């Protein structure tokens, strides 16, 4: 395991340089102090009970030395850290904007072309991206370790962050401000594509690589990709919503007493209009996935649910 | 000196040091109260800057006359409290009892006014939670009111003790400390009143 | 105890009177300190069990022993109990209460009955906090809004318990300030005071000035849940970042309430076990005050990614670097104290040296966090968890254990087994580092904190950390057993087994009520080791 993740953004290298700079200075001082402690403890260990010791109360020179030198180093580290921070926090003028909505417990991304994705952020390599972010409920935090970038989402105001991805690849996205039961399940991926690939994706030509996969298998992938796993378990445990284990074909009782069998239509309605029917004993907190999941996706999810006995 | 020595605590400390320590301790406690209310005054400042129209519109719904009367009542109560302290420092036991009783009476009048004032607000549909302005209003005057009640309880205990001859010109520290606390309660109101009722 | 004359009281060792009632109604600062010592140790164990459960859950990704919601309540409870029932009262309430009057040559604190009331308030707060376990809160000990407003768990009882315990802290601080200022023995000038007294004084100022702010913050949070007042609720036009400002305005000075007394302890232990005066006494004394003062100015360094402006971030980062300077000076001065000394590596000294070693790591990693660009990467990750535990355990707990072992003979009148103490120390030192050092790496690699579940790539380091927690627990258990055995059948302690010059060592072990037959007149400072008469 390395100490730091791969550096995949324009300013990641700068951040890492500061990190290593502070590490070196810290190691120097730490080794210095520890060495003296250990050396003194051994060299001056008590040999006789009443041995004499010198009455040394201090030294102005030493005090000055070890006040001034650390102060200078600290100011340097401060300046270094602040200047890089300015760059991290000040987006250039030619950014591509993407809107981010955080909610318990998934990420929703809206692009300029009207597309919406859940938990997967698609960006082109080499172009500055600006994320305009807001929470729909509690505080969340948008964190991409590989980019060395982080900013909280609040419901009371828009926050922003910017980055320029420098390497094609897929990177972890974590929620980093504690937001309740599904906090650690609020995972995502940043998918950085080469500019031509990105253009194709924007125009809708990019098909997600699911050729040759059965609907049930596709549904299994969608279960985590679309964030269903944040609230619905597949092992019988209750997270927020009903577990999918054994759910297919079950007769559920709704809040208003209505009895409904879990079939294709009910699942489709729950995904697109979740507030229409609430199962008794569960909170009415499921967001709608209209515009976020396609009909093909819904069919795949249904196929997957059928396998969860 | 004997009365002083009687009241010096069981750990055998010089009475003069005990008196100075008690006063110092009281002022430290006052500092903590200022910080407690300071949080509310900070919230007031921030939200006033953020929502000036809300403050302007909604403060007009407050009852200025009652607020003003209550301010006068508290100032009078501070006066009687100060007179009480001065009296016992001259050894005047009956005057102490008189002024303590008057102070308590003024405090009760303040609370009665508050009862009617808040009742009126509730009937108008203004509760804590109605808006940030009314939340501030109720939290600030509410916390203040709790301090008034506690103060009155303390003064009542002082009054009861004053009937046992416990206080004299030689020993009156609790009265003096109670006075300092009561003046703080008054002072906080003197800031609350204009900020909530007057400034548009 | 109430009605003895001075002559009678001075003959009675403070431990002598038996019976629960005599203990819980005593106004003797030494008895109150033992009450605190037992209470905070109990809650240390309670908080520690919660921690072991947290680490056990983190042994594997996904569910190991509990579900996500239970895990969230566990780390909330761990944080709250450890912060408010163990480490904030911590050294001040236990050792401060025992030592301050003795070290300054007084018979007791300025307000003994207030002292007892402080302990009652602590217990009342603790009971309320435990009562919240019926519906344990899942907000984290930081209670950020709006989640803390929305969650259906019992936030009100938990925060009200903290509010009540906060009064204990305020009144203790008030008591100590007045005591140190007013009750010093003749000749005990400020510049002759032991550094533990300076540290206690600085801590007490923080307790008095900072604690009311958490008081009002929690009160307002309760009002949010009960009345919906809206100050911190975005749905009502309120500002969640304002809550964070309120919260951290106290909680940053609070971490200095946690560490300053421990620093005072180290300044007492190192000179005794080196037989040398503390190096640079004035710098050591004033640096305590400087740290206390600057601690009020840095709170928003907990909020660099939470929505504050670039300018605010710059200012708070700069001020945070400032507080590192007096802190660094202390580390150098402690080390220099040992130069040409007569070093005795008894268990108190081992703990004190561990403090310097581990607190240096904790403090240096604070520099990483203060550097803005780096903080963006490591904020809210395990790096912060590691940093805070290095300063709190590597710092405060090591100081606490140093104090426990150093003053044990004075407080109990008995000696413990020194060999076993050293073995326990080794387990604690190793276990602590194995638990928390890997967490720095987890953090720089991006592992966020407060995570129930984690990506498989993080598992090896989590496993290592959990194993470390078991080693640490064994060490603490061994240490406790050793000290309890000492109480039951340890040797009788002499008046001054370690040759200290401080006033508390010039009275019997254990000391009597009222401490001194005659209040001493002080003619020199307490660090006269090696001074030619």
C-alpha cells in the first residue's frame, strides 16, 4: 500500500509536494527529539543514589534558537499550504459546469446536455470541471482522494469545487461529512474519459459496456450503481426501505391499509413515483429516479429482484 | 469579628480572604453568564444582518409599552437591591428586609407582565419556531426569564435568612453577591429591550 | 468531618473515615478528587468498551457484529462519553483537585462546598447521558445540524446530559482560579509556583470562558428539536455552518482543556526523575498562557472544507500555525531538562517520556492538518482520527497515567509493583501505536471517518488497527489490576519515595484533612534540584 493514492488531477502533485515537505520536516524534528530523549535516558541514567547534578535552569540562546527556527519553518509551511489552497479553491474561467445534488444516500449529477446520472460522474480528461453542489437534506461531503479535492454540500447554500482530471480512469468518490445510516454506502465513481470518448458519451452514443450480460446480472450492477443498496438490503436486514430478499411476489400492506402484490408494475411505480404507495412501517423518504433510470434499467432491476429468494 | 469567623467555612480560612475570594468567584460566574447570552446576541446580530426586513416587520408586533414598563420595573428593582446592600453594610436589618421584599415584588411584577405578554403573542399565533425573529425573541427573553426566576429564588432565601439575624454590617457577603447577580439580570434586559423591541 | 477543630483534623488521614455517606458528603478536596478519579475511570472503561466494539466492527468490511445504525450510535456514544465524562474533567478534576491546595500551601480550595456540588453535577450529567442509551443518538459527538435536528434518536437527553456536566466543568474552573489567585501560602509568588499550577490556572480560564458557549449551543439545539426555532435549520432559513461555529468555539479550547493539565504533569515528573530543574521555567509558564489564549482564535480550522470563505480559512490556518510555536518550545524544554541529569526510569518517568514522544507525533500531524492545501485532502479522514488520538491518548492519557503512578503513594499511602507497572506500560505503548499509526496511512489513502463499511483495499490496515486495540486493552487492564493490588496489599508508602521538592511531598502519605499542621512559608521555587545551599 502506498501512502497516497495516485495523483490524477492538475493540482494533486502540488498537494503531494507540500505533504512530503511537511513529512520531511516533521521526521527531522521527531528524530531529533526522540534521539535526544533516548540518548539522555541512557547516558545520564542514575548510577548512584545521591549523585550530583548541575543546577541548570535554562539558556536564552537555546530558547531563542528553538523558537525562531520552528517559527520560520511554520510560516513557510503556512504560506506554501495557503498558496496551493488558493489554486484549489479558485476555478479558472473556462470550466465545464456540472450540477451535483447530494441526498441521503446517493449522488445525482446533471449535465449541460440535460443528462442525469446517479453515483457516476462522467468528465473529460484535461478540461477544467466546476461542480456546483447542493444538498437536498443534511450535510454531505464530496471527496475524490485521487484528485486531492473535497468540499461539503449544504442545504442552505450552493458550494463549488473544481478540478482538472489528468488521467483517464475510474476514481473513488466518497461522502465525507457524516450524514446518517447510509453515510458509508454513499459511494460513487468519477469516470474520466478521453475527450473524443466523452463527446460520444455526451451525445448519447456511448453505450454502457453491458453487452452479453443477462438482465439479472445487469440489474445486480445497477443495484449498487444507482444507489439502491444504500436503503435496500439483499440479505433480509432492514436499512431504510424493505429488503429485496424474498420481496418479489410478496403481498405488502400499505400505509392506508391497501394490500399490494410486488409485481412488475409495482416495482416500476416505486422507482418512478415512490410516494404513490408507502409500505406500512417504513418512512416516506425514497427519492424518485425518473430521468435517472431507463426502462431497460428497470427491467434489469426487476430481473435481478426475481433472483433474490 | 466573631460573626465573620462563624461563617468562615469549616476549613479554617481567614475571613477577609474568604470575602475577597467570594466576590472574585462571583465576577467569574458573571463572565460565564455573559458568554452564555453572548451566543444569543451573536445569533441575533447575524440574523439581523441576514434578514433585515423580517426583523423590521416582526418587531412591530411586539408590545412596546409592556416592554418599556418591564424595563422600568427591573431598573427600580436594581435600585431597591442596591439600597438593600447599602443598608446591611450600615447594619440596618429591617431596611434590608424591606428592600429585599421590594426587589422580589418588582421581580414578580416583571414575571406577571411577561406572562400576559407571552400569552398575547401565543394568541396572535407567534411561537418559538414561527420565524427566526420570534425564535430569537422567545429564546432571549425566555433564557432571561429563567435567570429572573432563579434570582428571585435566591433573593427569597436571602430574605428568609435575614430574619434569623444572619447578616450584619460585619457579614453580608451573600447579599452583596446576590446584588451583583441581580444587577446582571437587569443589565441583560436593558440590552434585550432596545434590540428586540425598539430597533427597526 | 464537618465539626473538627483544626488540631483534630490534622491528625486524621483523609482516607480514614469509612462509609459511603462520609465519602459522598465530604468537602475535603482530596476525597472529592478520589470521587472524580473513580468516576472518570469508570467512564473511561465505558467509553473504551464502546471503542473496542467500534474497532471490532471495523475488523472486516460490511457487517461484522452490528448493523450500520448501531455502529453510528456506538461511535457517537464513545466520543461523547470520552470527551465529556473522561477527558475534559480528566486530570483537572482528579489530580487538580488533589494537588492544587497542597502544591500552593493551602488547606483546601476556595469553595469546598461548590467543589462537592461540581461532582454532583458531573454525576447528574453522566446519569442523563447514560439514560439516553434507551434511544441512543447517532449524530456523532459533534451534533452537526440539520442531521441532529432530523434524526429520530434521542439527541435531547444526550445533549442535556452534556449541558449539566458542563456546569461541573465551569464551577471547577472557577474554584481553581480563585484558589490559585487567593490561597497561595506566604512566599509562594507566581514565579515560585509549580508548573502544574500554571497549567491548571490556564486550563481553568478556558473552562470558565469556553464552556458556556457549548452550553448555549446545546440548549439551542434542544430548542431546535422541541420548538423548531430554525437558527441552524436550512429548511427554516437557518444556517448549519453557524452551528459549527458555535460548536467549535467551545470545542477547540476544549482540546486545550484536555492537554494543558497533562503538560503540567510532565513538567512535574521530568524534573523529579532527572533531579534537574525544569529547563526554561518562565518560557514553560508563559507558553501555557499563550497556548490558552491562542486556542480561542483557531476554532474554524475544523471547518476548512465546510463552507467558510478563503479569507477566513487563511486567517484560521495562520493562527493555528501560531499555536504550534509555544507547543514546540515545551517539547524542547522537557527534553533539555534531562541533560546531565540523574535519570531514573520508573513507571511515572516512562509514561512522561512516552508523552513527549507520542505528543510530538500528534502535534506534528497537526501541522499537516493546519496546512490548507493538505487539509483539503485529509480532512474528515482517518488521518484526523489518528491525530486526535495521538494527542488525546498519547498526550493526555499518558499524562494521566504518569500522574496516577507518580502520586499513587501520596494519595493511597501504598506502593504498587513497579515491575508489573513497566510491563503494563509496554503493552499500552505498543498497543496504542499499533492501533493508531496505521490510521494515518488509512487517512492519506482516502479512507473517510465515521464509516461503518469500507472498500476492501482498506482492510489490512483496519485489521492491524483492531489487533492493536486488543493489545492496548490488555495493557490498560494489567495496569489497573496492578494498581488495585497495590491498594489491597501494597507496601506502606514513605512520605517522599521519589525525592521531590514540591510541597505535597512534605506532608504524610496519605495527607491528613487540612493538609498542613502549619501553613508553610515558601522561600524558593520547587525545582531546586542540584542547587548548592
